[in-house]
């Protein structure tokens, strides 16, 4: 499996390498806006960026929200703390949809642009992580997914994006979106780099009681399962190309099986009810007092003070606070929130059964990266529906990976492979095997040695 971390660390680098990398990143950042700010000096280790909702000591972490602007954490997230300082060099925080709320990466100021076509979105919410990976040759990004925020931008930007089993990587130091769904994961240009970093950052952490030390396995059968309902609504060009991809996999010795999962199409409302309920409680702590943007005018009454403070939230954050509060309100929670929890349990059971027979495979997204103007004019329900394929594994906490399998009209197309809990290596190895067969394209190679 390709991994350039060890060879990078061993390589003799030109004297001006760090200076040149910094300049190249600066120029690309001016063009694609993937970083919140590039760092002043880059160390000599393997370059890594960090999604802006993950804490790096002494570096502003705003989760791309105005309400958190100016918040500088005095500590590292566990995933960052576990990267050895002598081998990894921090290059900057990456832009994202505010608090992770979004699918296109456009719910923030000065959003990133897609390195394959600047008129198109990068996908979200780990938008800047995907764009940075697509333009910097030797690089990993520590990103995060709640409902598809790693797979989606990985697919739109033509990179590899891995989301581990829920609990495999500590969430300590992550600015929560929805605690029962958030996972810290990794993006890079190869599955080998991802495996290397995953082994460094995973494992139990006393500071996150949901993290576990469970052994990670690689139960890898040659059976691939296509869930037919997940194919509904996918762009015809992607479906045709996916068929060719499946034929290629068959020629590599894989068998393809088709199955259906009862009510799987209900995973979208199930996910959005649970995630909004949790988001509305998590966002309650941003009141203009303790974190980030402070309100100092105390002349107004209590209600006006809080309205002013919470006006710094973007449109999508406000929408989710209102809907999340609604679905968990005393009289209604049985109709929405509790029903969604029951459905989630059912999906975990049914999909676990299916995953004991092989990996689930599909295109990652139903379309190519949309144009920014088209994405911005979609209504919320149409936007949420874009997550139809990435939601099931995220809702159930299953490990999954997205990797490029074709290019259509110059834009990358990603496939997503899903496996059962703690069988994370099987999807990483599967993507690694594919990389031997298919060459990824990148238009930019900042930091090439
Ligand atoms: N698009 C999904 C949402 O807005 C997923 C985002 C994420 O994984 N953070 O909730």
C-alpha cells in the first residue's frame, strides 16, 4: 500500500524546501481559500492540517463561526497530541461549514473553492481539509465527520477520506456538533498515509469516555454488497461509470451481491432529527460570555442581550437550533427524537447483519461537485438529501472510506466502502488495493520534493 510518510521523513530535502512549501501554500491559499490562516513557519516533519473544529494549542479554533471568533484553546485535542512533534509539521487550520453544519462547504465566510474547478464547491463540511489535500502533495488532514463531512468533500475533491468506527479515535478537543455521531478521521492522497496516521491517533483516552481500546480488525472477504435503494437518484453518468468500476472489481476477483435494507431511505430524517437535537443543545453554550466573540454592552435587557449574542450564528446554525429544540420538546419528543433513536438501532442491527457478509460499496455522492451558485440556491431539504449515501454508515458509527474511482468532465468521482464496527482496516486496505489499479489525478502539487 502506498504510504509516503516514511519515505518523506527519510528523504534528503532541498535547503529551501520549508520556505518554498510555505510560499506555495500561501499562493494556493490565496486562490482556493482552504486554510483559515497559513502558519508563519512550517516545521520539517510531514505536513498536516487540522479542521477548524479540532483544537490545536495556541491557534484560534472558531469552527468557522463568527460566534467563536477569537477563541484560542489552551490545549491540544488528543488526536493532535498523539502526532509525534518531530515527525509531523502543522501547516494550518482548515475552513469548514460553520460547526460542521452543511454539505457543500459554503456555510462560512470566504469559503474554499474546488481545485478541479473553482466555480464548484469542495463539498463539506471538511471543505478546506479536502481542498488542501488536493493541492499539497505530501499531506494529511485531521478532519471530522458527523454525517458525511469526510466522505463528501473527499469525493468532490478527488482525495481519500477515512471515517473510523465511532469511538475508535478520541473526541477530546473536538468542538461538538452532535456527540453521538461525531468522529475524528483523516484525509490524504493515499490509503497508506491514512493507515499510518490512524494507528497513531486511535485508542482509548481517559478524557473521552466514549473512546475505546477495542482491537481493530481486517476481516476482508471478497464479497461486495450494493444496497439497491442507495442507488436511487444518482446522476446517470456516475451510475454508468460505477458499473464499469464494479466490472473491474469483478475482474480482480471480487463478487458483487445486491441487497435491500428495510426503510433505509428514512436514514436521512433519522439522522437530521438526532443531529439537530444534539446540535441545539451543544450550541446553547455560545452566549457571548465565555467563548469567542464577547458582547460587552450590558445596557439592554436579558432577551435583547441574548438575541444580539446569538445573531452571530449563520442561517443554518439558527435553523438547526430551532428545529433541534422543536424535535426534543417535551410534548413532541416521542414523535420525533425517540422514534429516530429506535430507527437508528434498527439500522445498526440490519446493516451489521449485511456487513458480516462483505463490504458495502456505492458511489459516495449522488452527483459531481455542484456549481457554487447551484448549491447555494438549493432549499434545505434538497441539500440534506445529498447526504443519502454518506448518512447510513455515519448514523450507525461504521468505518468507511471514500476514494476516487473515475473522472467525469474533468471532475473526480468517489466510491465509498463501508465495513462493520472496528473492522476499519478492511476499508483502508480495500482502498489501498484499488490505488494499485488506478492513478489519481491532481492539478497542483505544492511541496513536491
Ligand atoms: N451534511 C451533514 C450535516 O449537515 C453532515 C455534516 C457533517 O458530517 N459534519 O449534518
